[in-house]
C-alpha cells in the first residue's frame, strides 16, 4: 500500500469542527471529517455552496462559471471510496471523442485557422503525432512513458504527503528516480518539450497544461509533463450535469454525513486564545469564528478545530489577527499569482459543428502571450490563447433545443481592477474573445446568432470569492510554490487551525482540492504516511487495507 490503512474507529471523537467556505474543498473536507467522527458546521458566504464551481441559469441555458475539464478520475475515485461510496455510483462520466480541438493562429492572409483535432485513445493520438511529425510516434511513446513514471511517483510520495516527516520521500523508488527527477525539476516544461518535438502546435499541445497549473510553459518545471498523460492517454471526461453535478453530490454526501451547512454566512474572524507554554511552535489555539448573517447580525461560534477552505490570502490577512498569521502580507509579496480570467458565457442559436466539447485557440507567439499575462506590469494579450467549452456537444440539458452553450475563458493578468464598472480593458477583452473565436474557427455569423450573453472578470473573482489579486486559480505552480514548498495545510502559529483548497497544498484544480481535504484529515490524525489513504489497483478497483478498515459513515 502507498498509504496507511484507515482504522474503523472514528478519530474525531465528537470534536466540534468549523469549516469556512463551501467550495469543492470545503465540502470535501466536511465530508471526510464528519465521517471520521467530527461534529461539523460549514459556513458559506454566498447563498449556495460550490464556490468557484458556480452555475448560472439564464434564458433557458445553464452556464458553468468555473471548472469544466475533468481529469484525474483516480483522485475522485479515491475520495469517494473514503466517503463510503464510489465514483461510478455518484457521477455519470462520458469520455469525450474527440478529446479536444486546437485552432492555431491563422497564417497571414488566411481568415480562419486550420484545426488539429486531438482524438480519443492512445493509438489514435500516436497516429496524429506521427502525421504531424514523422518519427513522432516513438518520441511520444517515450514521453508518455516518462509521464506515467512521474505521475506514479507523484501520487505515491508527493501529492498526498503532509511532508511532516521528510523521510517519507526517501523511499528507494524515489531515490532510484532521483537523477531523472532532478533533471525534470531543473528544466522548464517548454524546454523539455522543445528538446523532443519540432512541430510548433504539437509543442503547444504538450506545453499548454502549464496554464491549468496557473503558470506558463517557460516557468513550469518539466516534472509537470505528467499532465499530458492525463488527457492524451487517460482521456478527457465529462460528468453529465457538469461540475454542478459534483457540487450537488458533495452537498448531499455532506448532509448525509451530518454536516450542518450554513449559507449567507460571512465569516469575519477566526478566533484564537493564547496557550500556556509553547507546544510544537504553536503559541495560540483556534477557538472558533465570528460570522455575520444576511440580516447583518453578528454571531460567535465556538469549536475545537477550524478548517479554512477560503482563499489563503484572505484567511491569513483578513480573518486572523497579526499575532496568528503564518503568511502575513509581506510573505505574499514574494508569491507569484496564477492568471486572472475574462469569462464570457454565450447562448447561440443553431449548431456549431466547428467546435467540439473542448476547443483551444493558440497564438503563434507564446512568449509574447504569456509575457502579457504574467508580466509586471501585465496587460491583456491581443490576440490571446483562449479556451472554449461547448458542453451542449455532450449534455442536452445545458441549452434549449437547437441552441449551443459556450463558455469562453480568456487568461489575463491577475488584477482585481479588471472588470470594474466602466473598465474599457475588460469590455475590449470580452469583444475581442468573441471576434477571435468567430474568425479563427470560421464562424462568421457568430455574433448575429448570440441570444444571451454574460461576462465576469478578476473583479468578480475578488468580490465573490475573496480571491487574491482576482486570480482564477491561486498561486502559480512554479518550482518554489510546488509540493513541500507550497503553503501547507496547517497553521504554523495556531494549533487546531487547518487549510484546504487551491491556494494551499497540493495545488490548483478540482482534484487537488479533493486531495487537500484528505491532507487535512491526515494532519488532524497525525498520519505522516506519504500516499493516499485508499490505494487503487491498475484496473481501478480498491486494494483492501490489511485491517479491513474504512472511514466510519454517519459522522455522529
């Protein structure tokens, strides 16, 4: 096994625990803790749970405003097994075919782009790569073999590791792979890909996963080439009902486990008290929260433990007093943020066969594109590399008959002023993204077919989710902000205060948020094992722990 067996007896022993924030990480943490014997109350500032996995219904359409690319199903399966259920039971997954389509920037003199469609299945992907670059099949086989080795090591020793015991990464398998790992850590993803492939769009396909990590291919360490295995070999899936179905499932599981969910509840402070003496560096102990209801009434809630699944910057600099801050404002001055986003949602009449479920538009000059997004100061790229989701390609419930549902994500600098009322930069970016999609994908009448549209930007992320700098993801996954170098899941100053979500370890994305919930559980249990608590065999079935233990269902 790669992780410790899960005992049957609950560890929570009836301790009262407060979770701040009802996004994916907050819901997931609540479920695991309630099933482990904690009495959990979850406080969410908005009127519904889900956080950045938000949904908007408008004019007969259901638009998702957050995550839309489903990867790493094993992470979901492990989480659901810990919660006493299974991925198959809870979500209806469809494997997309094609996986996605890429529209490179049109060459001079061309109005539309010549697309490259990434098919479903490893064999078909190998054929595509061979067509794009003679001899590329053998290169891809070696590339994905390396990615698979790296993914295996990451899951067993790094993603699920609290790093409280550094001997946990001194396993013989890690030491044996150390020369390769050091090479990957010391090389950028961009350089790693360029040494192996020549076709410019193929290089972009293999480098673009860096954006999912909140950084550029030139800044991401090459160890993240393992991301390519997830979409090129494992495939891209879609949960029917979208990520809203995941939110609904997590909310139901939380309620079934006994979690008390309080919405319209703005947490204003995490309360602490001084300890007598000093235990393991902690001078203070968490005692609860203060919160304000929708009617403006202030409340005080006491608890034995507090888990903040809110944005870490907001938690540290707004909810904690100076004496309690592990990551004060001066610490954040050294942190690199992931990008912000201009998100445009469109309801379109008629069909759009040019667009499959997922589409990527890649600019030719990536150095300039990413320099605009991550530069200091940053600027809105023109043109930009854009992601488009058309869930109506797979899910008939997201749009009225004979209509399409479009979600356009345009990465921009993390700047909370972008999207303020009257901001011309934001308005220009919205129009630019629509025109660019229409031109590159060969949909000249796109504008005339729009029946409804909406848009949000970094300003909305800052206001709705207390997002640091209005970023859509969190701190970028550059080397010094990855694994043990990322902000971890427990306060260094306050005993009984823990952190979950994309702004803490292990990182950004829905799968990482689920893993962060497990890391909180392991922290509270003082479990220092490096791997997941549930180990899956190659066929996806669960390897039964030696003591037959499971997390206790029912919470209370």
